[in-house]
């Protein structure tokens, strides 16, 4: 069984890898759009350029928030973390 300090370290690592992984994967669709030329098509449309970036940012923040909520629940159900540790 893990001690309280070990559970805290595991929990912090779960959050860190979830957020860091999402940060990396958040940029990938934008890079693929640029490579395939789809971003140029979007930029030629009569929409604000900031809305493209803002919409991607809002979507990724929502996905990241959902995953940060789901990861501890899965860890608790798998028995990796105790409910009282967070």
C-alpha cells in the first residue's frame, strides 16, 4: 500500500502528464492544417484570425479540464489513489 506522500507524488504526476500531453497534442492539429494547406483556406475566409486560435484554445482547455477530472476518478476506481488523498 502507498503512503500519503507517495500517493501525492503519483497524483501530481498524473496531473502533470495529462496537462503536458494535452499541451503537445493541442498544437498538432494546427500544424497539420498548416502543412496540408487547410489553414490557408481558413485564413482566406471572412472570419477573424483570432477566432481560429481562440476556438482551438477553448476546445483544448475544455478537453484538458475534462481529462483532469476523469484521471483521478479512474485512479481511484483502479485503487491507485485513496479518496481522502485529494
